[in-house]
C-alpha cells in the first residue's frame, strides 16, 4: 500500500512538471508567432514584392501584341492606309515627274487611282501578315526584354523592327505581291503610264519594283502605329487594359 502511494505521488509530480514545461513551451511558441507576424506585417508595408523577370517580359509581349492588333485593325480596314495621312502610301519618288505631268494634263484621276490601289493592297497585306507579327513578338528573349523595359517609349517597337524587319519583309513580299495583283496595282500603273503617250520616253522612267515598294511602306505604317500604341500603354493608365499590363507599366 505504501509503495502505491509513493508511486502515485511521484507520478503526480512528474506530470505536473511536464505540464509546466508544456505551458512554458506554449507561451514561447505563441510569443514567437506574434513576433513573426509583426515582423512580416512591417516588411509587407515597407516594400512590395518585385515583379519577376518572366512576369515583366510577359507584360512586355502582351503590350506589343496589343499594339500590333491595334495597328492591324486600324490599317487593315477599308481605306485604313489611304485615309491616314501619317501612313498613306504616296507616289514612288521615281514617278513624281510622271504624276506632275499627268496633273498638268488634267489626267489626275489616273495618278489618284494608282495611289489608291497601292494603299488598298497594303491594307489587305497587313491583315494577312498578322500571324507573322505575333510569332516575331513571342520569340523575344528575357534578356532583350529587360533592356526594352528600361528603354524609351518606343523601345519595344525599335527592337521588334531591328530584329524581325528582314524576316517580316521576306514573308510580307509574297503576300504583298498577291494583294497588288488582286487590287490591280500593276494594271493601274500601266494605265497611268499609258496616258503619257510619247512623253513617257522623255522622262526616262526607271524600272520600279512595286511589290517591294508597297511592302516597305506597309511595314513602315505598321511600326509607326505600333510605336504610338506602345507609348500609350507605357504612359496612359487607360491603355493598360489588363492586370498584367497594369502590374508591369502601371508603376512608372
């Protein structure tokens, strides 16, 4: 009996000790937790988590895609080039003397028709080439993208043109050739020259590659419109239409 009493007394003391230690451990744990929360809260208030490089580049690509869609939609509609003074394709420089003579002869209509057909070919070509632009944008590297983000308001457009211009031209030429044929650029060109009669020989008119000329001017118009939209996205919150664009460009 005495042995049982002694054992019970010893067990009680042992359990009490564990309880005290557990209570102390609980207090320590709660104190540490509160301390960590306080530190975390303070840190969150002082600095926001920076964007990852990948997120930043995704935002940049999205901005370029948005800008290219805007350019194609603006220029690819009916009279998109012809009615826009900034991108309207003019008479080729080599043909300015011919244009001047036609207008002096009262035959301006033929010059105007030729210019109109070139602009209509461009508006059709730019729509056909849309997938080419998007593919070029998606090939941008993270290293290049980070430089672009720190550059001027048209840095992405400059990169886009410098790195993809030649490739785009190679892919644009067949499209442009097809469109110049479909809208009758060559026919209008020959008709315009035909109105000069013998005077054409006096002008010493040089050979001109109309397909190449229209393709060059089509890309000029594209990059001009892309640059304008890029600037809007970088500087105007209204143009930052997605959460990603706001995250990348909204803090500037």
